[in-house]
């Protein structure tokens, strides 16, 4: 699957034609806080993916292009805007965490 991820010059398509996320092939070279992740994706011309986008990636063959780690989503935790949702790429679960924690970042196109 490494070849699959590297073979794509600009993005990887996921989902159906009605709701597809275009993933940037390169992920952040280091872990970032949620605010840093938002800024990084903006700088790259993209945005953080939704938790749903990340879950779709985990449940497809494209998960091989992701590290087995935790990835930030843009979704803030309801009732506590100091926290945001993330997806665990070791088991596909999603949870919330303080935005000050550092996690992996992979952006989607705006």
C-alpha cells in the first residue's frame, strides 16, 4: 500500500462521488496541537478532516497510508470547546482530547 500512497501525485479519493474527501498525500512531518494542525492545513491549502472523513479512511484500504497513531479532526467536542475529536488509527475508535495535546495531522482539500 505504500506504493499506492506514493503513486498519487496530489490526492487520494475516498468515499462515493456524493461525499468524497481529497486527501493530501503528505502528512505533517511532526505531531501538532489542534491549533497548530488547523494552521498547518490552512498553509497547505486544505483543512483538517472531519471525524467522519477519518473514520472512512480507517475503514478503507487507504488506512495503510496512515501511521498507526492518533489523528486530529476539525470537530470540536460538544460542550467543551477546549477539546476536539480525534480518530485512533490503531483500532478505528474516536475520542476527544484537550486541543493542547500533540497528534498526527493529515489534511483534506478545501
